C-alpha cells in the first residue's frame, strides 16, 4: 500500500478534489493518504474517509520534518498554484 503525504498548499476545496481523484483512481488497495494542513483548515478534511490529517500549527517547528520522516511516506504531493497564503507550507 502506498503512503501519500499531501501538503495543503492550495485551498481545502482543491485539496479534497485531488484526494477524491486519487482514491477513485487507485487500483487494488486504496493508498494511505495523510494531509499536512494548517490547524485552521483541519475541519475541512476530517470528514473525508480514508484520510488522516497532520495539523501544522507552525511550519517552521523544529520537529515537524523529523515527524514526517518517521512516517516513511512513498509520495509527496504539493500544489504550486501561486496562492500566497500557503507560501510557508511550500517550504516544508
């Protein structure tokens, strides 16, 4: 089973659309999807089945990268939409 980390670097609506496309297109066992999201938008993702959220209160937190590395994701998905409010999350 693939482990996918999706970084919220776009609007929650766009992220959820992509999650649903990934889940619908996956042949065989569904991938394990985690969304690294801002605390304020976490509520938008908790209702989506098959998805775990990792709330990020501070993208510059020293232990964040180590925590993500321990989870051994196979794939990282980030959006490059030009939305300025997600600049810090892209740096993660």
